[in-house]
C-alpha cells in the first residue's frame, strides 16, 4: 500500500488488531445468521510524511451508508461543545447574515442548527441518508454527498464564485480516504479571507495514553499537527492558530486560511510542533529507547501500541471472567465504535457481556458488529440492572455516569470505565473501591 498523502510505499506496521467488522455496522436480527464482513484492522506508519493510517480495505461508501447509526445529537456534551464553538466563531470572525458557513460531515444538524438560529446562511455536506433527513427536519440545508474537490467547485459556481467564510470539519479529516482531494476541495471552496476549522483526535494522545480502541475502519488517518501542516500546505493553506481540546480523549482544533490571507499566525502552532518533534517513546516500550525523545517522525515512538492493546484486552477479559465466576452480571453502556474495537479484539460476546444500553433509537434492537451483543434502550437497563456496568465510550464517562446515578444508588450497580483497564467511576451518590487490580480479588462491595 502507498501512503494516502505522499504515495510513499508503506511497510512499517505499528498496530495489528486482527480482522474486525466495520465498527458502526450494527446488525438486525435477520442478519445474525448471515456471513458478516470482517476486514484487517492494521495501522501503518509513513516514514516520509509521518501519516499514520489504516490499511486500505473498506470503502467509505460501504462504511457510511444508509444504515449508518451515529447521531451527534445523542450526546449532550457534544451539543454543548458545538454551541460553544458556534458562538465563539461568530464573535471572533464577525459572522453575520451576509456570511456563509459550510460544515463537512454535518451529521444530524447538531452544529449548524446554531447558525440557523443566529440567521447565518449555512450548508451541510452529509453522505448518510438517516442523519441528513434529521438535519433537514431542523431546517438545516443539507447536501447528501461526500465532500470533495468536484463538490466544492460545483457549490462555489452555484454561488457565482463566492466562497465560504467559515468551513467546519469536526472529526471528519480522519475519516477521509482521499485526504489530498478533500484538502484541495477545502482550498477551492474557501473565500480569500475565510477560515477553516478542523478538529481531530491528536495522534500523541492515542500513542501516549494507549487509546487503541479509537482505531477502526472509519478512521482512515491518525493525525499529528506536523502531518496536517504538511497536507494543508501542499494546497496553499496555512495553519494560523491552534487549540487543545479534551474531546475524544484529547483533540486538536486547527484554524487555517489561505497563505496570503491576513490572519496572524499564533505562537501555539509553533509550540505544538516543538512538542511533537520532541515526543518521547512511552515508558514500558520495548527496547532501550523508552523515555527517549524521538518525535512523531520516528517509528520507535509507536513501539508500545501493540503491547498496550494486548494489555487492555487481557485486563478486560480477566475482569469479565472473574465476574462470571462469581455469578455477577455485567452489561455495557454506550454502543460506541470504541466499544466495537475493544470488545472484538478482546473476544468478548454476550456470554460475558449480556447487553449494551444506548440512548440512540437507531441502535436499539440491533446487535453489536462481530460480538453480536444486543443493544437495548436505557429503560431495559433500569428494568434489568446488572451488578456491574461498563461505560464503553470512556470519553463521555462523566456525562454518562451522571445520567446513571439513579441506577447506581438504587440498585447498587457499580459503574466502570474500561480503558486502559477496568476502573470504577466515582459519582456523587456512589463511593467505590480503587481501580481494579488483576492481582487482587474482585471487590463487589456496593454503596447502600
């Protein structure tokens, strides 16, 4: 395989998660007996541009089809994040009724609805029919299509050559198989003084925190600022500002513009580039370079990923088997893509995890890809509370734990986060013992 940005031949495999199904391909009951598609799930490192990427097997059209079931509005914290972003962008860049905003991968209108409310013209690109329909019901103009250079040029032509004043791409840049064409489309659509905002999980957080469960087929690329700067620069775009965000376990928001635009470049950009150039090999990595400053451009930086994945899978299996041996019930909360990766790699099925509750109606009544664990409503969880409940989308653990306080207090259910190993979640109504230690007996003491 050749690098999807610079076309360098790739041979350096930094993580192998075996064969896995597409993470959001939830199954209906009638599909359970049919053959299920699995693709190799491997991460490759480009020594030329430092892009970390999945091996090409699954096509975007197959991953983001009409049955795609991720709806951004399901998460309250994500809605709040979107509102803060919109209000900040309107104030910072003086957006008005004469401005034009485009969001790429606009999902169910979770973000653009704020611009609609503010009277600012906007358009969303969203390829999945289910989410696009919901967005239109919110009065968000939505074009059901994958964004690319051709779409960008068509849109600009339809506006008599006027470009977009703000282009938003929250958690889409990593999902793009042809990142060069996508980036060329950004440049083609952007007005001369317009700005682009791209948010993406930071590669350094994935490596240093062992967030291997954020690897799945829908994520084609795993991005550092160093690599994004190079990709944007290849089409005449310049990063002029940067924000660190807590979302998705640690993300970056980069602000970009045309090279010749008047936006001043802020010191935060150079500071993050230095941080990446001096990134150290995580402690516990094999070889003698653990703790050495090698930077994101050295393959040694990624040397602990496989061991981190293996350790997390082993810890989860050990926890679940101890619960089973003690006759205790375990369920999950949040049928997230992260959970699909983790559970399938660990080999967990409904014999160890009885069900997964999720607030998204489109997921309820279906089954987790690969593991075939049933997805149920939160009402089912309240009617059938388990002894232990695993919060699979650990990046939303505070929000979810707050919503589940009643179950924890009334039924004594212990809430657990799963990465990098099972650990109890503290809530106001529920005091628990310290993090799970596989060397010690599993504590089942619960608050009364």
